[in-house]
């Protein structure tokens, strides 16, 4: 390894690590905010939080890695250009491609590592992450009854209290709608206390000095009076046991075993081939049934006999037979025909829904399959965009590189998301939608690399100022010559 290569590694690698951690932190914050309702107010421990951040960070690496490579390459070559180190290296007869060669090797290794990560580690991380999220969504929220407002965190109950004195609630009201609004129950008490049972599965409400009112409308008979009966109960102490399971019960990871997010390259390919065979066989069977045995209720033999005559003859025979019928028979025939058509339509719709379900399954597995390749290729493309941009702009630090990187990444994200949705909805072929962003960004990377190798002034203000001055000078010269011709 030459000193130049070692120097470039020293310039690029620390910046790459820093930008990768920053990008990962940003996307992690965005993902956490999206699922904040599943985390806050559930009373979970720090270990569960640690698991969530660990698995989510591993799942978000495919989004953070391309942006980190773009930003790091732009900053590294921007620093070299700003300090005139790139100019000094080129003056020694070293081409830009030779300068980029050690980093191209490094990025190629990163691309191979990204493919290995997306094929082996990412499915496991996504399985654990979404299993944890589904488990958190099913966990009951932590009980925290506020004062001065109704608390509806317990299903079927609304609880109100005016103030708290230690562990006791003062002037408490409990509205019980668990049996429906028509059979509601209202309980008032001077003092109350709420505590969990030892197994954390039930809620024990202890009330002192109060009364309860129960609506008995559901028990009123049809022959009774129009007034609605109710039952009143006065008590010194009353205990109410409610079902309120606060334990954190984890789902088994096997619930996501058949999903595309939990499969590697071989499993995705095997699923696609297996389901495709089923779809092809179902399409053949449904097509034959639709044409031969299921066309407006006609069977095979009558259909063949009808096809011997022309369409005009069949129409005339049908019209003549129909016109000879009475009005009652006509209505009966029309009703029977409509019923047959509706049944055939519903059967065909049901079969098409089943077929579309398998087709959508194939499509989602193909999207996940192509994503493993597009991630690695995007890392390589972003390097060939960031490095030439840094060499052309010649601005290092965290100012201009961040602005350019964010704009380029937003452009990439919009195109990639558009292609993904087109492929998911079946509007495009899956490979077309998933490779759309790469097909658009690859020519941009080649163009920028060519311009940087030719020392282009593509993004320099001085070049555009010279063009502007030339246009102004040409315009003044043209106006002056036109005035002289007018005078003459």
C-alpha cells in the first residue's frame, strides 16, 4: 500500500464512521417517534428499550449506509479540494480515478458486506423487531389516573377523581359501560384505592362510604310500565375486581416465519418459485372453468351446439322465444338470469381475489429479493456521486456537503419510493420499480465522475459569472453596433 492510499484512508474512514453514526441516529429518531405510542406509558423496563433500539438500529442500516457514504465521500474529497491537496496530487501526474481507486476497493468491500448483512442479519433483526413491536402493542398501558378528568384507560370503564391523598383517591366516580350503554352502572364513593393483584392480571378497586346505581333497562319486560327501573346500593366498603393484565407477554417469533421480512435470498427464491407454480396451475384451471363450464351457466355440449350457428341466429331464436312468453314468465326468466349472473360474478370475483392474494405474495417477495441487491448497488453509486461532487465543489466541513447530500438523498428517496409503490401495486414489473433509482442515479454518477476527471467548473460560481459577463458583453456590443447602423 502506497502512502497516498494510506493517506486517503485516513482522510475518509473517520469521516465515514462519524457520518454513519449521525445518519443512523437521525433515522433511528424518526423511527422511534413513529412508534412512540407503542413505547411510552406501557411501564416496560430498560432491557426492552435496549432491545428495541438494538433491533431497530440494525433494521435501519440499509437506509443510513448509502447516505453516510454519500456524505463521507463528499466531505473527504471536498476537504482535499479546499486545501488544494487534490490539485497537488493531480499536478504530480496522478489521475482522479487513481486517487479514488483505494476508496473504490473499500466501498466495494462495504457493498459486499451490505449484501451479506441484508441476506443474513437483516431478516433476523426485522423478525425480532416486529415481534417486539406487536408484543408492545398488545400490552396494557400503565395505570395512571389523573385528577379532575375522566380516565378511560380501562376498557369499558371511565373513572373520575377530584384529588389524591397518598395512595387514596377522594370523591371518586366510576362509570361501568362493560355491559353496554343501556345497562350502565354508576358508582360514587368518598374514598377509593386502586391496586394490582400479585399476579398483575387483575385490578382491585376498594371503595369506602358510597353508593351505586345500576340501570335495569335490559331486564324490563315488554308489558311493564314505560319507566326504566334501576337498583340503588349503599355500602360502607365495596371491592371491585377488573380484568387488567399488565404483564408483558412476548409473541413467539414463529408468527413471522412465513413473512418476506424474515427470509434470506434462498428462502425468498424458493417461495417465489413455489407460489408461482400454484398461481400458474390455478390460472389454467380457472380459465378452463370460465370458458368451458362457467360461461353464463351454459354447459359444454349446448355451448358447442350454439357455436355452430351464427350470433345473429342465436339472438333471433332467443328473442322469439322470449317474446312468446307471458309477462309473468318473462319476469321469472329475468330474475333467474340475474341470479345466475350474480352467482357467477361472485364466484369469479372470489377466485380472482384468491389468485390476486398469491400474486401479491410473489410481488412482495420479489421486492424484498431485489432490495438486497439495490442496497449494495446504491452504496457504490453514491460514492461515485459524492467523490466527484466533492472534487468539483471543493468545499469541506459540514456546510455545503450536508446540503448537497440531503438534496441528493431526498431525490433518491423519492424515486426509490415511487418505484417501490409502482412495483407493489403491480403497475410496473417488480425489477423495473426496484431498479428505477439505480437506473436514474447511475448516469448521474458517470457524468459527475467524467466532469471531475476533466477538471470541470460545473459548480463554481466563477464559471457562471464568466458566462454571464460574456452574454452581457455580447449584448452591449450588439446594441452598440445596431445604434451605429441606425445612425448611418
